[in-house]
């Protein structure tokens, strides 16, 4: 079974210190089904799942990496945010890799 995980940090703080893993509700039978849900876009071209996550956390957290994972096989699919207006200051110089998202 596949699930969606999000690595996020508390906005305005040091992301290395405040990063946390969040598990979205729901399970998927296939990677394709999970990816389809993860990649659904809102009309403003944002990912629906990440938008819901940010709204559900009252805009206190922002996502760094999101993905579909399977705990049994270790299979992962990841997406990273785009920053069309530039990275937030607290993220400047930092890169988050796939291994930062712990299953």
C-alpha cells in the first residue's frame, strides 16, 4: 500500500531544526494511483494535496518535499516545490534530498 508523506518546516524559522514529516490521510493500492492524487493541480497551478496541507496547518508550515511511498518495498516518488518568486530567505543555500523524507 502507498501513502503520501510531506516533509515540511515551520515558516519563518530554521527549516533544519523545525522540519517534520506529516502523513496525509488515505492509502493507495498502486504507485500510479498515489501519484495521480499527489500531482492533481488546483486551477492556480498549485498541487491540491500540498495546498490542503498548508491550509490545514493554518499556514504555519510550508512543504519542502512530498512523495508517495511504500513502506514494504521502499519505493518512493518525490516532488519538490517551485519558487517562481525566489526561495524564502530561510531556505537560501539549503537543498533537501530524497533521504530527508523518512518512511
